C-alpha cells in the first residue's frame, strides 16, 4: 500500500479589492462605506430563518450564505466574503461566485453531497454578476454525489465533482464518489473539470470518480475523458488555460466508455501548465493514458505514477501531439492489457510506462523531453511492444533516465521501442538500465481483468503467481495469502476474504513472501539513481525546488562537495552521520556532533587582569571546544609588529596564567584563538569570508587530538564540555552544607532531633513550630517583673509549676548571668551580626554547656536566633 503524506498548505493569499477612497452610496436612506471582506457562518444544525450569517445565528445551507455574500458584493457593501462552514452534512450543490471563499471544517467532518441534484457538486463561475472570474475558492470538504453539468450547444456533460471556469483554487478536499451520468455521448472530468483560466488544484485527494458513458454503437463511439481531472487546452473559445495540479493524491478513478483517455488526469494547456508532485495510483482508462494523458504545452515533474492501466496506449503516461517536459518522475508498475491486436494495428499495446505519439510528425523538431526519470517494471501483453517507453514519429529527447526490467509478457525485457532501439537509448545521453534499488517495492504489480468473488480474483496470467505468496488488492494495505492458482481459468484464490466481491481493473501487487505491503519507491543509499541526473530539464523548463516528499532539490547525497539531482520523484537526502542536523556535505566534521564549521574569533571577550601573575580569561564561543593562547612582545616606543608565539595549547578552562614579566621597555600582548578538529579560528575580530585581522602564528600551537581532560573517552577537541567536573566555573569553591549554587534548588539537611531544614535564611526553612516558639519567647522577654503568667507554660519553664510566686519573679531574664555564660553571650552577640546568625548553634565548641542552659538564657538569646529550637 502506498502511504501518502500530502503536505497541507496554509490558506492561499486571497486577492481582495481594497477601496482607495470612501464611496458614498445612498442605500436604505443611509451612507454605506465600501468595506473590506465579511465572514458569514453556516451550520447544518441552525434554525435561523431571518437575519442569518452570524456565529450565533448561522445559515443552515452553504448556498444561502454564498447568495448573501454575492448580493453584498454586488451593491458594494463588501469587496469579498468568506463563508465559514461548521462540521456537518450538507445535501446540496454549490454555485461559488467570484470574491467568495468557502471554507469547511475539514473533509473528514464536512460533506457536500449533491446526490439527487442532477448537477455538478460545486460550480465556479460568474453567474450573472459580470465580475472577473477570479478570487474564489473551496477548501476543507468531502465533495461527492455530482454527475456533471450539461452546457448548452455541447454534446457532453462535464465536471462531476467540481466544475471550474476561471481562476479558482481547489485545495485540501476529498473529491470522491462522483459518478457521471446523462444522455450526452461524451462525459468529461469525473472529479474536477477545468474549462479555462488559471486555476490551482492542490492538496486534494481525488479518488473513486467514474466516467463511463454507455456505448453508442455503430460508427460513433462514446468518449470518456479525465476520470480524476480534465483540463481543457486553450479553453472554450480562445481563452488560454494555465492550470497547476500539485500535491494531490489521484487514485482509483476510471475513464472507461468506448474510448477512455486519462484515467487519472487528462491535461492540456499553454506554457505554464504544470502537473507536479502528485501521487497517481491505480487509475484506469479504456484507450490511452491510464495515469496521465498529456496534450499541449505541459510540464509533468516529480510525480509517482504507479499501478495505472489502460487498454492500448501508455499505461502510465500517454503524451500526444504535445510540447512536453517529462522530468523527475517515478513511473513504475503500470500496464497495458489488450491481448489481441485490433484491425489495422501493428501491435495490441504500446508503452507500458510511457507512450509518446503524434498525429503530425515531430521527428524533424522533437518537442518532448524525457529527463531524470525512472521507468521501471512496467508491462505490456505478449501482443504488445515497448513495455518501458514507446515513441512514434516524435523522436523524444531521452536523457538521464533509467529504463529497467520493463516486461513484455510472459518474460521478455523490452525497455525501449518505436522510433529507437534499445542500443540507441540505453548507454547514450547518460541513460541507464540498472536496478534503482527502491526501499520497498512489490515483486511486481498486476491488474484484475474481470469480476470475481470475495476470495478470488481474475488476472491476465495466473502462471506468474505461486501459492503462499502475498497478494494485495486495490492498494488496501491488507496482506492476503494465495491459497490456489488456477492457470486454466487464470483465477487466484486467497485468504482472508475481501469485504466485497473483487472487481475488474483493480490494482494488484504481488509481495512474494513479505507481509509488509506498504510500497516505498524512495531510493536506498546504494542506488545508482542517486546523483545520476542533470539540472537541464529541457528548453524552457527547470527543476522543481522540491521533490515529491517536499524535500529540497538538489542535495549532495554522496558528500563529494557537488550537489547533483537524483533520478525519479524522490531526492535522496544528504546523509548526516553525526546527527547534528547538518548534512555531511556541509559539515566540516561529519563524525563529530559538536562541530559543523571552523570556529570564529574569540574577539573582545578576552580579558586581562592586573597584578602578578597575569590572569587571562575569555568567553566560550560556538564551534570551539579548546583554545590556543598566544603571547607576543612589542617595544613601547615603536609600532606593533606581530611576533606572538604559543603560550598555552588546547586550553579547556577558558583561562590561563602568565607568570612572566616583559623586559624593561617592552610590553606583552595576548591573542586567543578557538580550535576544533576542522581548523584554528582567526585571531582578532574578523572571521571569514573576510581575511583574518591578525595573522596566525607560524608555527601555530601544537594541538593534541587525543587529550581527554575529563576522562569521558571523548578527545577534548571534539568535546563540547571538556573541563573536568572539579575545574568547571561553578565548582571553584567547596559547597558548604545547606548551601545551594545559583539556579539550584536549596538542599535540605537533616539536623539533630530529626528536623529537616534548608539553608539559613531561606523562606521555605521557617518551620511553623519553631516560629511559634520564637513568638512565645518574645512575649516573655517583653513582660515586666511581677507578671508571672509565662510561668504557667510548662514548655517555657518546665520547673515553673514548683516555684513559689516570689521566686519566680526573681527569675526575670534581664537578671545578670553567671560570668561564664556572660562570656558566651558576648561571643554570641558578636557573631549575631554575621550573614548566618545561627551557624554558631551548630558548633558545640561555642556552646559547651548549651544542654544546661536554663530558660532564662534561652529567652535572652532568642532575638538573635530565629530558630531557638537548636538550644534544646
């Protein structure tokens, strides 16, 4: 199964007419100023009947909001409008007029279903407004149920899902299940129809649309064109068309009928028409161009064209009477499956991958250029020719293209035919015939040719299969095991069963023994297609700046210093061995994570201290892990003449000491350069691309490439933190217990008594119990003699309950202390003004008798100790 990651683009910049002056209009008796745009809201659950369009009262239908916007634009009330549609189911068809943008809540939750309306699901045109058909769009819907528009005077029906006249933008929608119907003989554009203009069709999934008119009989044949997308050439009349079809997934669409062309896309147009970066998978037509049918002046580039099929011409691409540039496409696993040669034909089938044909000969002046493509593993039936590329009276310019393993059934390699033989193409103009080495391709792809059951599928040649091989049906991502192969009826039996009976013309993939059925046509690292292309994409064309994945082209995949484009839709990314985000080709040290370029100058960060010895310090700079320090001397009476020599080599700690003294009459100057494995940086202030300001020393410092100061087994020169732990700037002093370094959380310590406390003075360290004790001691200290209520508190005075009242009064804390305790008190007072007033309480030598202190001493000391609990 091909897993597609389509890049969702931001909403396109919408052109809006801005008023250059205030227009005075008489409308309903008041002045109206021509404003900017307005936003109208829609919700399928709304019950609003009048005054609708606001967020609180949205319209119930999308068309009602569009009509309101059209009326406002017509009278000049607004210059444009956005219709914002809430998630929901909207059973209606839309007619979008210029200057109106319809935005849904996303295709997974917002559906426009035109079933039963008998029209296209969405129409872009001017109606009767007369406005220029530009500046209108639709985004974020599932669009289904349309059958097409019948234009008067034209015997055809056009545009099942979206019908475009003008410069519309159709983006990020799912356009599916539009089955065209009508009495007309010609049905055109099942998913999207472009009549004229410069529309952009981008980021959509266009799948399961059917263009299959009934047969007419007789000499006239019914015509089915453009199962997924149909683009007219110069349009209806003389209007020139330039359409851009980009980054869409176009899958499982059908252009059948008696003559069916362009199962995925039928495109025509003038110079500037582009089909780029699309995934075109599993589409079917009954005549030519199973994937893409190309007319006019068109560029087809960076597309994956896989598993498409047709009956006669060009399973992948059919280029007819065109001035085309076919560049950087991966065209793989397509097939042409008519088994019997029609009357008047030389072969039954032509060009399994690509068919280039013309009504009028282009031999003398080739106008089709096939460049940088991978045309691989396509097939034609045994009655056909040229499984890879077939050309007829066109002699296309084929260059830098790999044609490999294209199969003429049952087992013949047939890469090129028609105007050329294989020897005239392969090996010339840098064309190859080598295995491109895709990441994960199937063993081969095939096509169901008739309806079957839920456990059987009819194939063209059952002998290609074996029992126990893994089969994938219609790119559904399910690995099914083949249990029986009937080579007589060409029917395969498999398990597990399909949810519904198998159908004709569905993509099959044989995965041999692999149960991983996700196709991946990107290139492996050893692919011969890497850097095998050219930047010359043909006259008037240039390489796309992005590949199918959105990866920038061109990259230096082999890291040889020269970027060259790869073949195919996917550009192989430049390797990044060290994972530093810089590809090897732009990384001067591709094996070192911390280094990508030579270092710059240290510059003015160099500081020199006064005193002896002289301390030099500087700031770390990017791309430099070690530094060289140079010293030179100069006579104080003469101009400087550089003569510096190495003072210290490979410094890791951003500083150095110079113990020397300059001779009398001279002075020293110092220079520091950054060094890494790539080079030594400049001295001074200027870095390349300019010349270094100061010449580097000759000889320079000798840098060790093996020194490992911190013992982490990574050489200092490659180590972005080469300083040993104990030498780092934040490790210069020993951490004291309870102290934290700046920027670190305080460390909590366990002290006597089991109390945990952070460093002193930290707000979180104020234990509630200790603070309550402190407040109680303060109250005691403020009492006067004779006030003995504090003696009733056993916690403050454990002996108070046994003392007579008069003795208790004599124990006031302001009484003199014994001489020894006075000395300790003075010492404590002296220390009290320091930064940590309680540090002395942790040292027993300062309070040898602290366990014998009475409550009066504790009360006297409380003012200098915020944590008196330490005295207990």
